[in-house]
C-alpha cells in the first residue's frame, strides 16, 4: 500500500495544491503569503485523502 499511496499522493497533492492556489488568486489574494498558505493547506489535506483512496483501492483488489 505504501507504493500505491506514494503514487497517489504525488497526483492528489499537486491537484489540491493547484486548486487551492487558484482559489486564493480568484479571491484576490495575490501576494506570496496567501499563495504559500493555500498551497500548504492543499498539501496537508492530501494526506488523509490519499490514505482513504489507497485503502479503498486495496480493499477492492485484495
């Protein structure tokens, strides 16, 4: 599951980080700090989401 989670995390984290940055920019937060904070939030949010998805995939195919 670790290898699967690593692959999923690389995809999920970049997607969530990019989405969070776009949301921040759409809200008019165009300085460095809000962009970095939103990217960090997306990065941290990717951990439980990745764990959940990897667990469900392993349950389905195991």
